[in-house]
């Protein structure tokens, strides 16, 4: 980053866009790997959500009685899918945001940036040992 922190607050929109583009150019390989491993699966999940949900909703709108076993099964499938989707969406959105923020912060402070350093900076789930 070519600007001091005090100067960043006075950027106009075109200058802000130019500064944002220059961030990606400083470490393109890292940003491409973050995009492929974190942002692309997140985007695919968002786009594919309606593809998987619409058939289940169509079954629920069919002429089955509301209290039938088939209707209950369809609702269970829908709610299970929605819950899994939200967990996946939440996890990948947090991980991708954290990876991009860490990478930009590293570039801003002048630290060397690589995909492996970005991934190892992400918190790993700790096993809870009740001792």
C-alpha cells in the first residue's frame, strides 16, 4: 500500500477502487488460491441452493395431505438441507472473510504473504477436553 493510514480516509471512490485493485496485484497467486479454495465453493453453494430446494418445495406444494407421512418426510428433508446449507454458508463465509482480511492486513504491514501462511492463520477447531 502506497498511502499512509491518515491518507486512506480521504480517498475518493475512484481512488479507493484503484487502491483495491492494487492490493490484489501485490499477491495474485494467494488471492487466486483463496478464491478457488474458499470463495468459489461458497459461490457455488449459493447458486446451487435453489436448484436443490425447488424440487423439495414442489413436492410440498403437491396435493398430498398436510399431515401425511410423505409430507412429514419432505419437511424433514427440507429442514435438514436448510440447516446443513446454513452451517456450510456460515463456515465458508467466515473463513473466506478471515482469509482475505488476514492477507490484506499482511500486505498492509509489509509481511510476506502466501496461501499456506493465510490458511495456517485461520483458527482450527480445538477438541474440548473436559479435564
